[in-house]
């Protein structure tokens, strides 16, 4: 008897959830993909991005919806990478921009798995550890010595839950990005980016 009484209520609740979901999809529009984990959707301008300025605009459109702003932008062989910061300038997360469509999204890898504020729900539930940029640089140097002799850790950016290191070769030219997790020391190179091409603030 109880089950019979609950059935109409269950159906009503389900219908309500579906209705709300439909409104979200309508509001998102065709240029918003809400399928990403923890609500980190993809912003798609539909326009090709050919340079750092275009990548910065695409990243800024994505950042605005998170209440963030764009810091540095870098170009790699496989696309563009950008640092998003809080309005105060504190580093927040990392995003990628697809040159073909101008799509921007939270970078998969450390930004999704380790970022305790802007990553996946599993990362958000993790106990935050104190950031150690010097320790991250040392661990990145160990990895480079074994995997890429001749390169060294040059710049470190501390994000919530991890640090990302820019490695350089003997001429001072950036080569790759390597992330190191706070507390555990796990090292994760951003191998999907390909070789370095250019960065903002340089000729």
C-alpha cells in the first residue's frame, strides 16, 4: 500500500528533475557543454584561434563564467594553454584552448585530478596540503634529470593542491610543463601539449 502511494510522488519528483535539466540545457545553448565533471564545461566560440591574442580572448570568455581572469597564455604544438587567476592575481587553474574551434576547457590531468578548488569532486574532497614551490622544483629537476637531461625547472606556479613547473633548456627557452602534487610529490608531465612554441610577454 505504501509503495502504491509513493509511486505518484516519485513520478512527480522525476518529472521535476527532468524539467529543471531541460531548462539548464536550454540556458547553456549550443556553445556550452555541461557534460564535463564537476560542472567544468567547455566554452566553444566556433571560431578558429590562430595566435596568442585569440587564445587569450577564448580563455577570458571561459574564465568570466567562473569569476576568474586570464594570466599567462602559452602556445604549444598541439594547442594553447592558459593560466586562470583570481581577480587578486592568485593562480586558480589551467585551461586549454583548441585552435580549430576556439574551445576552452579545464585542462585534464593535474588541473582536474589534483586541483582542490577547481578540479573534480574527488579533488575537492581531498585534504589540502601546504604548497611547496621549492620542493616542486626539486622534484621536477629529478624527473628532468632522468627523462630530459639538459633541461631544468625554471618557473613554478602554485595552484590549489599542486604546482606546475615550466622547464627550460640550456638556452633558457621553455620546453614543457610538469606538475607536482602537494603533499605526495607525484609528478605529472603535460605530455599532451607537445613542444613549446610561444608565450605572452615575449617577442
